[in-house]
């Protein structure tokens, strides 16, 4: 089962499109939590040390700009 961002649950289908999207959103939320917990300096150091997919970084920046601070489970703005 999978919790969607709107709070509904759905079963994952075999084609992994849903699971890949969910995995990506979880990774973005993890970056948001790191940024929130560590502060900007430590977060920038982490980002310098780790090569992350540009889409992950782009979505992190977009979500952070929109005010997503991962305060709610599954939050996506």
C-alpha cells in the first residue's frame, strides 16, 4: 500500500511508476528534513559531498521555495 500526498491509499502497480514517484518524493522530503534540522551551513556541506540527481535537487528547491518543511506526512506542494 502507498500513502499518496492527498492522504488516500493505493496499491502499487507492477509498472513501478507509482513506486518511483513515491521514492523520489520521499528523497525530496528527506532533503527538506536535513535542511530544516541541520541549518544552511551543514546542509550545504552535505550537498557538496554528495552527488545528487539534478531532478532531486530541483524538486527540493521547488518544494522548499513553496514552503514545504515536511511538517506533515506525505506533504507535497
